[in-house]
C-alpha cells in the first residue's frame, strides 16, 4: 500500500542563537548568533524528514536584535508568497528569540492563510552542551506539518510548548523555559505530535482587516519606557513629531507622569498617535486611568505588551488615522 505523501514544509532561516556558535561547548552565553546556515540545521536534525518534506531557505543570517521593520515586512511578504503556493503546506521560521514575539505577532495579523506558520528559536547556541535548538526545530516541524495546527494563527514552539503569537512573550534572559503566555500555552508537543487544549479567541490571519499586499512600508513607531525621574525632553529627543506612533510603556494601568503629558500632547498635535501601555509585564490598560494621565484621543492597549502594541500601532496606521478606529483595532486584536 502506498503511503500518503508527507506535507511539504518550507524552513525559512533568520539566524539567532538557534544558528549560533561559541568556541566551547560549555559556553552558552559568549557566542555569536546567526553564524551557521539552514543546511547545517537540517543536517543536525535529520529526524525532521519523518514529519515532512523539507525545503530550506536562508532568508537572513542575523542577531534578531538588529531586525528592522523593513526586513520584518520583507519576511512577511516572502512567507505570504510561499503560503500562496499550492505545493507548500506549512512554514517553519527559525528566528532569534530576542524579537521573535514581534515577528510572530506581525505575521499573525497579516498572513491571510490557514496553513500553519511556526516560529522556533533557541536559548543555547547550536554548539552548546544540551543545545535546545535541535529539539525546538524538530517540534516546530512536527507542529507545522500537522493538520491540527491549521487555522490557529501563527504559533511559537519553544521547550515543547505551543503558544499563540498573540500572547507569547520572552520572559527570561537565559533559561530554556523563556517563552510564556499570560493565559497559558495553546498546547504541548508530546511524542513528536502537537496536542491542543485551547484556541485563540481574537481574530488573526484570515480574519483580520490588514491587507499585506497593500503594505509596502510600515509607519514609524517607537516606545518610550517610563521610569521615575523620566525627563519630558525625551519626547523631543526622539523627534516625536516624526513618529507616526509612540507607545508609552507607563506605570501600572498605563499611567503617564504629569511631566510627560504636555510633550506627548504636543507630539499628538504634530500628528503622532499616542498609545498607553504598561511596563508591569501583564494586565489590561483601561481607557480611564489614574487621575490626569489620560487625554482624549490617546489610545489604550487592552492587554498588549509594549513591543506588540508597537506592531499593532504600525498596522492600525495602515488602515486609519482616526483615534476611535485605532482604539477599536486595539480592542479587537
Ligand atoms: C537573537 O535574538 O538573535 C539572539 C538571541 C537568541 O536567539 O536567543
């Protein structure tokens, strides 16, 4: 009896620690990210051929801390083109963990396909004792090649857990259990197969209003991190008026220091969208906040962390500049 053909998974390699090497196998910190190529990764994990027919593509070879919005958008267009091909069943993106959550979230909102797209990374370089890259890569291919993963939006697979790109955050600097979601993982990888326990409530991929085909550049957006003693001149230092959006990572429920209100308002009048987020690491930012720290026309982030709020602000601005509409977008996704 002939076996059904294995799914075809394209592996897009971006670099990162998963492709990093150090001089010594006991050195898991003093290494260079993105030094080995996709072929080396495929050779190191030949077991993936039990899950899928694999095509490897070296999209970038970098430390993800150097990722630009231009390259991020180019990656989205490349993934979109691959997903449109009938011979491609799923995508695995190997990526540095430092900005993996931003890449995953942008793709989650702009890829109009139900085919699985999975991001994986590693906390230890490929040369390290007990490197986590090979098992994360194998698990990523297992998830991307399984029909149960279709229609769940973009997924992040790390340390045998499957997370939705909407929620997942890097929460540790060195531990291999570095990725967590505030409401828990969607599922786990057990014996080389994905097992799901929950779905994603907010719209993604095929359900969003963002039209990747019409986006050839992302509006410029940045983050200001609140701290005691924050100098209000920081807003002019970052040329606020030339930013399409500023996410203010504020205190508690998105609280903005009274010193910051005037410069942020000046930036808003110069055309910058002001988005209130929180630096606390979790929880909602409500439209009505602590006394005096909310101004009409400012946006509150729902529960998004500042890096993902920045991505969502960029995408919202490709659709509208109306603050009420931007607030609707934040409350929707
Ligand atoms: C990077 O993000 O490229 C380096 C760090 C990592 O992958 O863990």
